[in-house]
């Protein structure tokens, strides 16, 4: 899966919240476990901080899915 995620009016989103928002995990606890186990890449490097601040122009990879993070709103909506 490849998805574009827009931050809307937020400056950043916590990594564990992003994984839930994107549907890659079902719960916050599951998100924290996946992150702590080193299964999440942030811009190609392992990210183990559960509440890392993810900002626009970053790429998150988890479970074969790629999330591209963008500032602002989805131009198609």
C-alpha cells in the first residue's frame, strides 16, 4: 500500500497516532509494540520513538506500506 497523508492544520503527528490513522495497526498498544520492535522506518532509518513528531515531507514505512506525509490539505478534496 502507498498512501499520501496530509497534516491539514497540524504541524506534526505522533508516529503511533499516524500508524493508527493510516490503518496499519488497530490500537495504540499495537502501534507502540511495532515501533519498539524496530519495524518502522522513518526516511529509511529505523525509528523507535513512539511519539516521534512526524512532519511534512517525511516518508514512513511499515509492514510493506509506504506513507508519504504532506503539509496542508489534500488538493483532491
